[in-house]
């Protein structure tokens, strides 16, 4: 019955989620597993939320600081946010309840690069980690852990936390065993050595997580699915964006800058990323590799039809149908997929060495190519920077994609000045909308503006952008990156005041 827990000594620490949650005290810093809706603890956070609710009912506040790998799910982020149980949350989130509280100003959110979270923890920037709550797929006789559907920051959480609570989830496929590559060679400056990874399919670590058994204070058994739902087919704008990007990659091959094997692909999550992957498959590519963060259903298809030879990531976010497909062909997939800690999947040194092609979504870009991935009208958080900065700064190519308009045309995705900057013009090489593609490599700011306005702006907004640029060029304080400072953010202000960026 407890076949996922092969250590008889650790079996003694089995308890209910409620008992485990009672070990967490107000004010603690709690590090949890979970990355893009995969591998997050499913029972303890909900039991903790119930405790917090009771505490609030008796007039005592109960909040904790929560660190994760990236976004989790309603059972973790949602449950804790609904009872106002978090005073701090980091890093990337995408939960509607969390977002609401961040934007209401009642929850502090620290949005940092996903590759930085582990090292900042080791540096002590977040203080002590009191408790780790980590989902695993199983425990070996010797106490080592079979990681779950995501690795995220779990290695760091298990090493750094004073106390460890494990959730052993029997829903996770047993076949996950062996698919992970946990690297234990990281050190702190000034003692760091090169990370010995030179190919996306190289193993540099071991398949199991280590943990000091004396620090395991509770083990909870669960049998609950990850959050992920199936994809909807790509919409027209996504297909057009994918089309422009695929044409561009084709040109790069014809110019001899890329081969038909491209370079390791990093792809964000969502509709557009999905359409790009589908397009690669239809475009006849074979034997490509992915060095990315998340493996979704679409990537299984690409592995199956040979478009991808292998994929390396930190999280395995599959829908129920994807899990079924994976389980039915475990032998095949387990030879072609590797899951690594996010400090390795997103490591600047490795992304630079491998020469990843980074393809990420954005909220808006300005006419010079500064990209906002996170904030609506400069102040309201959407999700977070996630790994987009790790890849955009260090990749061989950094591509940002978005429809040219949002909210039925009330918002332009191309604006005079970005209302928040996650990726500077120095990082952005290519901007793509359904209107077209701007190749910004080797161009100075005024040349970049011409490309972006002509190729990416929606026809309804293009003349307005051109007019802004022309007047800025005429009247700007400097002519390197022309701007009219009192007008640069007026589109966003108009949207806030009138509900549209379009002048009346
Ligand atoms: O709103 O949900 O209310 O309809 O933003 O927009 O066009 O569906 O695109 O799902 O790819 O998301 C930047 C948010 C784009 C995402 C962002 C509104 C739009 C819609 C979603 P609705 P789309 P996507 C890998 C790398 C940062 C992290 C990252 C993201 C909703 O890509 O979070 O790249 N990126 N990680 O209507 C107002 C605008 C808008 C806008 C879009 N200009 N103004 N609303 N929207 N543009 C993953 C990890 O790191 C884990």
C-alpha cells in the first residue's frame, strides 16, 4: 500500500496533511515545490489554508512567506491567497487570486529571474528557510527522493530548509524515475567552477534528490493530479505570428547563419508558443533539440514525430491526455526527456554556451524594442518575468511575440514608450506580431523604430506611432533615441482614463 515509500524508517513519519500543516507557524518562510502547474504540494497547503482561516476567525492573523519554483495551482497559491495567508510571494505566479491581492497592494510580490532564485537563497538574501514542502514521486530505501513532475528549486529547498515536509504523490507516473538530472556541483562565489554541460542532452548529475533524513518532519501521501488542462488549438493571430517566425528561421538557414537543425529551442508557454511548435512540425524540421523550462503536450507530439530529438526542461506540465500518452509510451519518452533544477535549465552560462533560440510572449514593446512582459499600464502585474529574462539576455536569438492589439483593439501592443521594461532594447533581437516581423539585429535605435512601426504595429495605430516618432525626432532633447517625455506614456494614461489607447 505504501509502495512509493521504500524506506521503512521514513514510513514512521507518515501523517495527515492537517498534522503536517500544524508544524508551520505564522511568520515562517516556507519554500514549496511547483513549476508551471506541475509537481506542487497538493494537500499540506490546503490544510494550512484551513488553519489560517480558523485563526483569522478567532481574530489572529496567520501569514507566511512563500517561495516556489514558479507558478503553482489553485490548491497552493489559490488556497493561501483566498485566506490572505501570504505576506510575501516569490517568484513567478499566474494565479488570479494571487494577482488580485498583489494588485490590491496587500501581498508583496518579488518578481525575479527564475535562474536567480536558488542562488539568492544560498546567498541568504531571503533569510532562513524554515520549512520546505516538496512533492516527490517516491522515496528510495536509502532515503533519496524520486523527483516529481517538476524539479524547480527543490534541490535548494531540501538543502536549505530547517524542516522538510514531503508529499508523496502516487498519481505521478512511476516512470518519472530516472528522467531527472540533479546537478550537485554548484558552489558559491568565489569558488564556482564551469558547469560541465555542453549539449542539451548531456547528463551532468544524478536522477535523485538528496535530503538529510533527520530533517524530514512529516510525510503525507497524496493521489492527486497536476493542474494542467489540455490546449485549445492555436487562433488565427497565433498562427500568423508563428508563420512569420518560421519564415525568418528559414531565411536564417538559407543565409547560412543556422543549419536545418537550428539551435536548442526555448519556448514560453501559451497559445503563440504552441502555434510556433506546431509550425516547426509542419515545416518539415527533424532532429531539433529543446533546452527550455516546460515540456507540454505539444512537445510530446514533436518528440513522437521526430521534429524534436530530445527536450531538456525543469517541468513536465502535461494535461490528463498528455499523461495518458506519456504512460502509454514511457520507454520512448523517458529516453528523450531530461528534467533539471531550474538554476540549470535557466542558467545564463549554459544558455549562452548552447546558443538557445529564445521565443517568449510579451505584453507590449515600444518602438525601440524595450519589452514589457509583466505589467499592464506600468503598474498592474499580470504574471511575472519568469525565465524570459534568463533566455532573452543570453540566447543566440531573443524573439518576443504578441498580437499587435489586445482587448479588441483598445490596446496597442506597440507603444511609444514601454510602461514597464523587463527586457531592454539591448536584449531584444526580433519582435513579431501577426502584422509581421522586425529583425532588429545590427540596427541603431532610429532604424529599429522604423522596422517595428512598419512591420509590427497594427494599421489602426501605425500612423499614430509614425506621427509620434516624427515629432519626437524633430523636438526631442536628444536625437539618439528620440522621445517626447510629456507624451511618451500618454497612450497608457488615456487607456487608464478612457478604457482605450485610441484618441477620441
Ligand atoms: O488577457 O487573459 O484577459 O484574455 O494578456 O495574453 O495574448 O493570450 O498571450 O498567454 O502568451 O500571455 C506576456 C502575459 C502573454 C505571457 C504574457 C492580455 C490579453 C490576455 C494574455 P485575458 P495572450 P499569452 C516561460 C517564459 C512572461 C513570462 C515568460 C507571460 C492576456 O507570455 O506571462 O515569458 N510572459 N515566461 O488580453 C493589456 C496589453 C496586453 C494585455 C496582452 N498590452 N495590455 N492586456 N494582454 N497584451 C514561462 C515561465 O517562465 C514559467
